[in-house]
């Protein structure tokens, strides 16, 4: 008899336990991986996916019908623009520009996808936006034509009439077109309805003027960029913390699950180990058995868990999030379509999870064996039999 | 003829196991329980010895000490000429593996190993070659009528067969003594008698056997019988 025969027999004779262990390891890997990856992706797009509802409620309570989360040009409400221009003594308040990361990337490569060369100035401005500077004196709006082609250019949430957002996270349109803001208003059916105005940061130094303007024009609610940032920050932090906690809980639950499996697996064999010891087996021999057996279980679990993890995450990412996209016209920033299945997969995070599960599996096995073998004195073991 | 007879006598006289003034006590919350109060016992090679006694008399404790599964408070215990007083855990483990065979009331076979694998297990722990393992296990399986069952797992065997496997496993490393804890305790009368016959047959190999039991019929195969009572051991007439 070779001692490995004991391991082999154990794995093949106790099929239910073996299968349970393999599935358990695979499940732990899948759950922790999917949650970690989704959390990671969510964190980078949180402000888009979940809007700051409580604050919007607060804004709505102030009597605002429509909220525009963009630095607007007065073309949305020409009268208001005119008033603002005059009031703040400036030439023009910039319009909305929704840049696209891909386009920006193309721009850096000296190739602008879908954008005429002459419009590069707009892209420059959009870059400034991403760097936290407002484009000066812009009279145009730039959005992706993906929405326009699908006639979905309603940058309004179903629940909250949000027009759109200028922010790094929100610019994930497939292509760029240039559209006059008045056309956008017509297409969105909100001609002249916008009464909440975000103003660029360079105007914020005139905060007293803004307050005064709001007092004089009670139907207009001006949100400064710092107010907007505060809203984003609070809600973003809250949601990020929430998903991070969920992720930690999932990872914790996975590790506890692995621990429980090991506990079950090793203590169900404690009698075998006790017999080995009574017969005169070395502790090292038993540890070797535990490690080899757990390694086999681990590898089997990973063989199942790795493809299932990739598939599960990709399905959730590409399919469920796609559904979310379809249910709201407000762009979530998640990639669309099946062709993105492997695109968003973060291998480093995935390998990190594999290592954690592997170390937990083997580590717990050894710790539990150590505890199990030392839990009773040999004489007590003997008494049990 | 004379020299053979002398040699046999010398073998017979060889002390396999010697306990002198062994004491053992357990501390409970309220009191100290003196289980063994100076046990003296000497067993020679080839002897079959039984220890009987009422429950709680310390039989199992004594067997644990003899099997190096437990320590004693005072006294001297040597097995095959080795003083066990200052042995390390590893040394005790080696002695258990090489010099002691265990037969339990509940057999304690590894359920996931076949009959042959169970028998070969102690040899494997001693890192004997595969060839030697197979040779020895085949001999023992033939001896105990288990050859046709060698591929069976313990749960596929009758209780009597399981105990025979257990005895074969105890013998596989040619130990100097076999310790049997109630070997017939779980068996019906017929199987018990079979096991007793097998144990008795081991005399042919000059095997030393110490049996702890409640079963008085054990006396039919033993050379000497001891009674353990109140922590003291006495030989029966």
C-alpha cells in the first residue's frame, strides 16, 4: 500500500464530501471574485450609476422642476442666459460638452474618431473639463451620437429630470457628434424648462452675486461646481463604502465558508488520524496527507471556479448591467454587449482572489489539523474507542 | 535436543514487558483519583495474559500506559528491555509502530482502505517496501482466511471478519506484544470463539498477547490471568 492510496481512496470513496469541498472552494472563489470585480467597477462609476437622490429631493423641495447637472449655456433658457451673462458681466457661459474617453484617447493619438478635424477645439475644451477647467465661451454641446442614432437622446432620468453630467466618469459615449444645444433641448423635449443651472467654477468667486441672483430669481436654482462636487462626494463616498462593505462581507463569508469546509473535512476524518497516531504515524505524515488532499481539492475547485468566475462576472457585467442601461436613459458608464465579455476582466484582482482562497484553503487545513490533533491527549483518544 | 529446549526456555523466559510500582492518578475538580496504586506486572515472550476487573478499576488506564498512549506518575515500565520513563513522544511513537500491536473492541479500521491496505498500513508507516508489504499481508490474509476479501472495504465485511483484519494489522510489523482491548466485546458467541481461536493460534509464532477483557471465557486461551481491583493487580490462581 502506498500512503497516497489513502488520499485517493478518501477522495473517491467519500464522493459527497469531495464534491462538496470542490464546489465549496469554487463557490467561494466565484462569489468573492464577482463581488470584488463588480465592486471595483462600480467604485469607478458610482456617481453615474447611483445618482445622489436625497440631495436631489432636497433640491426639488426648493421648488425646482428640472435639474441640470451641467455647466449650461444660456441657450437652455435664453432669457436666463442673457440675465446671467449680464449679471455676472461675462461674455458667455459655456455649454455642455460630454467627451468620450475613447475619443480623447484617439485625440491623443492624433486621430479623432468621428469628429471632424475642425472640431478639435471642442475636444481641447473637453480635456480642460476633465482637468477641472471650464471651456471658455463655448456655444455648443458635444454628445455621443449613439443616443442620437437610437433616438434616445433624453439625458433625463425617469425619476429625476437630469439632463446630463460633465465629469470624467460620465463620458463613455461611443462616438462624438456636435449638436447645438437648442436642438438638444428640442430632442429632449425640455425647451426652456431647465431652471437649475450649474455654473462654472470661475464664477464661484462671485458667490455673493450668485446668492443675490437666486434671491431675485426664486424659480432659478444655481448650483455651483463646488456644491455639485460636494453632492457627488457625499453620495459617491456613501455608495462606495456600502459596496466595499458588501465586498468585504462577501470575501469574509467566502473565507468562513472555506474554513467550515475544512473543519468538516478534517474533523470527519479525525478518527482516521487518531488511528494513525495510535498505530504510530508521525504528525508530519498526517500533515502531508492533509496538505496533499487539500491541494487536490483546491486545484479541482479552481479548475471549476476560475472559468465559472470569469463567466459569472462577464454575464453580470455584460447582461445585467446592459439591462440596467436599457431601463434608464441615464448612462451608467458600463460597457454594453457581449463583445465586452472579457474586456473588463481585471486579472490582477482575480489572481489576488485565487491566491487568497488558495492560502485560506491550505492554511485552514493545516491549522485545523494542528488543533484537531492536539485537541485531545492520546489517552483520551484511546478512551473514545 | 537439549540445546533447542534450552533456547526455547530462554525465549520463554525473556521479559517482554515489565511494570514495577506503576502509579497513576487523575485530578478532578474536587479530588485526586488514584487509579493505579503500584502495579507490578511482568510478561514473558510467548505468554498470553489477561487482565480482568470491574468497570472503573483502571484496566483501560493500565492498557494506555502499556501502549505508551498515556504517562504514569511513578514506577518503572520497560518494554522489550527499553525503559520508557524518559522517552520522547517521537520515540514512543516509534515503539508503538515497531513493537506494539493494537486490537480494539471497535476494530478501528480505516473505512476508506481495503482489507489489504488496512493490514499493510503499519508497514507503510514504517516505510517498508511495497514488495515486503504485499508479501506479509498475503501471509496474514491467508492465515486469517481473508484472502478472498482483500479488495473489500471494512463496511463490506462481517464483524468477525473486521476483527480478524484488525488482528492481522496488529501482527503485520511483527510486534513484541499485542495489546487487545476487549477483542470479543462487540462479537457474538460464535465470532468471539473464532477470534479466541485465532489469538490462541498465535502461540505458534511465540507472540506475546495482553488481553484486557470482561469475558471470562478468555481464560481458555491464556497462560496467566490477573485481576485489577482498586488500582492493584493480583494474579489469579
